[in-house]
C-alpha cells in the first residue's frame, strides 16, 4: 500500500489568498484541494488558471451547502462552473486539474466524459454532515461508476463507536484507492492513521483558516507532519493515545511523539476523543492501540472498566494510564510522581512538612494529588462544590473537607500556604477572572500564597493571573504533565524518556 498523500484544503476568498497558503505549507503537502465554493463570485471565472499557478496536483471541489459547503446557486450554475473550469486545452498536465470531486448524486454525463477525456480522476463523494454512515466497505464499492474514480465517504460520528466502525470496515478493503473519513474531533484518528485504514489521502487545512471548516476535524499540515510524523506512519506503526472529553487541546502528543523520534521507534500517539470510556476501550481494540493516557472525565470511571490495577492506582481510586499486556489492560497512576516532582521543584522544597494546603476539587486528579500531599507530609483541606465527594476523599488521608463557597472563606485562608487547583475550571479561558473561570473568585490573595494550577492551556489561567497580580508565586500544570508523561512513556515502551 502506498503512503497516503497530504492534501491542503484551500478555502480562501481569492486565488491570491490560496496561493499564499500554498507558499507557506508547500513543503508539508503533496497536493491541494481548491474549494471554489468559498471563492468570491468575481474570482470563480479564473479557477481554470489555478493548477498552473499552484504547481501541485489539484482537486477541484465546488461543495453544496447540504454537503457542508458554501455553494448555494443551484445545480445548473454549479454544472456551468464545473464545465468552465474543465473545458481547457492544456499541453502540460501540470496546468490542468488532476482530480475533480463529484458527489454521489451528481450524475452529469457530459462533465464525467470531459473528466475522462482530459485524464482527470473523479473523486466520487458521499457526505453526511449530521449522522454516521454504515456498511462502509460496501458503500465505497457501490460509489465507483468507473475504474477512474476514487470513492470517498465522510460522515459525522455520533460517538467513538462510529469511528471504530471505520477501522473495522477498513479491514475488508483490499487497496488504497478510497478515502474514508469520520469528521469532527472524534474523527481525528481517521486523519492521522490514514495508512492504517488504507486511505488514498488525508485532508488538512491552513492553521489561519481552519476555523472555516472546524466541524470537519482537520489538522494543519505542520501539526500533522511535525507532531504526528504522518509520513512515517505505516501498517506496522505501534499506536498509543490519550482519551478524554472534550479533549480540545493537549500537549501530550507533542511530548510522546518527540520521545518516539528520539528513540527511533515506529510509534505514534494520538488524541482519542470520547464521552464514554467504554467506547474508547472498544475503539482501542479495533485500532490496535497499545497504551492510553486517561484524562478528564474518565480517571475514576476507568476503575469500573479495568480489573487489573497497580497498587497506587487502586489506593488512590483514580487511573490515568492504561497499558495493554497479553490482550488485557493494566491501569497505573503517574499523576502522583508528576505532581510531586513538579510541585517540589516549584517550591524549592524537599517535602510539605509544616505546610497547610487547599486542594480545590475532588475528582480524579485531586485524588492523586491528595495521595501525594499525604506522602509529602502536608496537611490539607479538600474544597469541592459537592461536599460529600470532598468528605469521602479527605477521610482517606485524615484531611479536612469543606464545601467550596464563600461561606468557608476563613477555612480557605487557614489552608492557603499552597493552593492547588485540580479542576477543569479556567481551561481554555483567556478572559479576566469571573465566577465561571476562577474556582475561588471570592478569595482575595495576600501575595504570600503559592498557587499551583494543574491546567496548562492557557499557560496562565484567570485565577493564576489574579494571584500573580497580587504578588503570589504561580505555577501551571505543564511540568506535571511532562513528568507524568515521562513515566507513561516508560510504561508504554520499557524505555526511559
């Protein structure tokens, strides 16, 4: 099977804008898709010239609104635009479109004949922007009208089980003359692991315009190549990943994949977005994933799905690492060592003796952190919106527990030597502190507190910014992520990072 090609989808309003994207990403791509439906109306008459301008193999696509595109002028106008774009006499094939995308129900004999006459390959596509599509292998075969066509199916999954179906169905396919994609964040594995599902190509978008097609789940070409090393992935590549939800931004792939390159391993680490942990485990079976990091909100739910846990994960009641061994999953917790090492480095201390700490939250991360604080000889109070969860966690270590409200402000002040924020509140927020993005917005910092927030995107959360302004020393969770990731790397590969 050949390596899937990298195609840059161009959604500029002008051909000049699209050419600027090509100039930036040329070394990362093999071909481009001109989305003529995004062009300004006065630009569309010139699309015939685009292949000679691009200097790369080009797909011509004029996507209808119903299929996720921007073209709304009707099928008659679209047929005319296709005809004008394809009615050329070019001595050099490099000056002509190499491919044209026609939907399954777009059967215009004159255009299909013209495509064949000019030596174009037809990408015969089927899209469902709202629902999954079943019987994929059979549907792909039915899509092809002639041997000159490349069948393409792209759909919006409802759950990760629909993405699992892609990998299951791909096992029935004998060649790489197809394009099979699940869209959206859950579908990202189908784009990175194109070689595993025998795809002809994978689509990418410029980082600058990716928001125009954010529902598709495109990666930018630099991320695809430099973070996921797409061109090195083959049928023998070992796959690892991180599962959680919504899993919008994570630096774990960058850390792990850099390690595989450093150690010259044929391996890749990918995001596996899933609301349901069981779906992630089932997907891992189909995609032959050998190890997974587990993040919010699955660190506690994993205990019900994995029977083989190491002592630390069992005692903590949370698991953030799964390793496949002899067909079964074993669970570990590397958050403890990651947190302990990063916190002590931040404080410049050897332990937490004589320190009173406030732990904000009582979820999976808080469980590992409370365990670590006890090991490091600290005293703590667990603050959580649901007091019962705080009390359950605090009782394991002889800590105090309080409801996270303004009513318990005095207790928070007593345990404010170090304030450790373990929830997702403030993640991806760049606004000023408010009740929605700052879990202790009611607390007034004195400047003496040490603030450790396990969030690392953004690097400075609203709570951290407010604390730093008051004179506090602050630290985000990136080093915790890095150190626990190093431990995961060792568990996954039997190599020190």
